[in-house]
């Protein structure tokens, strides 16, 4: 895969927050609070509905489809996360924030990042698949699919977090 992974705000340990970071964090908190308010009003979901939504999201991405990233979050903690390996950066779409596993800040926007490497080697039957065969798609299509998968993973994580709170 010839994705060129991007860096932002390295070295992560020395990163200083910008005005844009503060604004993004504020927006993320507002959206989060709005969602919480809507959820509080909504009737609780049945187990079947949760199952249905999980099915809709499909199966989780296999590890060899994932790239590992080091992220610096708004709170200053540096954590590791995975994203679909076709994404050149880890903060696209709804993936631009996460719950900080160190201090629990939720949401915490990603303010800086650097790529680490693939999460796993692909199993042999996938590696030995002939290049140029069915796996090759136009870049535009691949890109949008990668984004969809990334958003899908983020939704899944959010879903599980909500499920835990319910
Ligand atoms: Zn933190």
C-alpha cells in the first residue's frame, strides 16, 4: 500500500496548543453535550436494537487493515490508536477526537500525531494475492471507502461507550 502517512505537530511532547485547537475542542464538547442531552430524552434501547445496529456496522476491521498512530490529545496526553491503513492521517471526519484513556477527558480532540507502523502483518493468503487483480480499485473510490471504514470504527467505539453508560 503506497499511502504516505502524515505527521503533524512533532515532536508530540513539545506541542503547544493553538487557537484552532481550543476552538475545535470547544466545538467537540458542545456536540458531545448535545448528543448526551438527546440521549437522556430518548427511551432506552432494547437489546435487539443494539444488536441490529451492531449488525448494520458490520464486522470490525482486521488488524492488518490498520495503521498504528501516536496521538497527542487536547489534554496533553500522548496515546496510541489505530486507523484504517488507507487513511493518510488519523484525524479525518468523526475520528478527530477520542476519550483520553489517561485522564478520561471525553471528548479530547487530536492536536498532533505521527505514524508508528502497521498494526499487524496480513495473513499469508492475503499477502500472496496477485496485485492488479480484483483488489485494485480507483484511488478515489478506495479513499472514500477508507474514510467510511474509519468513521464506521469510530461509530462502533462510540456505540460501545454509550452501551456501557446505558
Ligand atoms: Zn488526557
